[in-house]
C-alpha cells in the first residue's frame, strides 16, 4: 500500500463513525474550473477582491464590479460539480455527515445533490437590494444587464474565485449598471465581501454543526483567514479528531489528526467508493 492509500484508509476509518462536519473551501472547486486565491491556481495570480467599503461607497467601483462580474458569471454559472462535490454528496447520502459548511459561493455542493449545506459566505446565484433587502435570482439580473448593455461585449483571460473577471478600464467604462427592479436601490451579490461581517446567526449555525459533530473534515481550504480557521479551533477545543485534505499546507495543520496533501477529486472519490463498495 502506498502512503496515500494508507491515509485514505485512515480517513475512511475516521468518517465511518459518522456525524462528520465538513468544512469546504475554494480548493474543492478548482477541478470544476473555478480558481482559488491561495492554492496552486491562486499562486499564479494577484487577485484583489472587491471590498464592501469600496462597493457601497463608490458608483464607479460598483460599475467596475458588475461589468467584471457580468463577464465572470459566464464561467461560474456554467461550472459543474466535480468528483469531490459528488463524493461529499455521496457521504451525506450514506448518513455519515453532520452537515456541510462551505466557504464557497458557487453552489456546487447543492448542484451535486448535497442537502444540508450552509453557505458561510453566501451564494453568487442570488442578488440582494441594499435598500429593500429583496433577494432575486442572479439569472434575472443577468437578463436585465444584457438588455441594458445590448452592444457591450468583453472577454477576459482571467477569472477570480468570486466570479470577478479582469477587464481594462476602457472595457468597463461603457458598462451600464441597473438598480433594484422593485425600489431602484443598489444591488449587491448575496455574498459576504472582504471587509463585511458574516451574519451572526449564520456563524452560530455553523458552530452548532461543528459542536454537534464527532469529527471535522476540512476539504480544500488553506485556513489562512479566521472565517474558516475558527471552526477548526472550535473542533480542537472540543477534542474532536480533525482531518484535512488540501493541496499545500494549511493554517490548521497543527491541530489536525490526519492531513492529506492531495488532489481533492480523486482522493474523495476513493474515500466515497469505500462506503459504496461496503454497501
């Protein structure tokens, strides 16, 4: 047996006990064509994500964001679940998971069939009005943006994990932004921007999933920021076994019972297959 096979077997033994909380990050979606910020695909780019303060404080910043996001959504919206997402959904179907907390905003866990998913940072498939707080489907906004910009066309060779495409100032300058169809207010993607706080009830719900679990499984997260690392810290304080599958080191490795530096899709497919075969 190779060391990687041995570790997958160890991981299967940990998961077999059930009530496993999953914490997933951008590394789980890279095999679906969505880049990450800090993993192997992220290190090749210098991404500067939009902050909440810039977005709400500047019409120019909102024009830049929506022009770039309008282009980037073509890739994000077309992405499909990969073997890793499908494996997590399979583990859930076998009754082995306490819940799934994802830092991703791409909706691919749900597209793969997972049911108990908490989107820590929200979802790009929805938009919210900052005035009336109404939430509407992203598809409806995309239709309105196409109607408002019938002759505008732009392409980009670089898409960031939040669906933000890199465009020139000249490409952005002719883009027209639309407001809320109901009240005319400013529209924002229903995601937590950098500089914005995750709603406390959502954080509490995530802590409840970890607190009620027997073990924590981290998938594709570098755990470089507190947003995800706090759940590992919580699990460690409770004495829960912690397994981390990621490409590269993470901020939670010191607390981990088991670490696998390996591609997520093949590794999780191997893990899920052990339970499918057992059935």
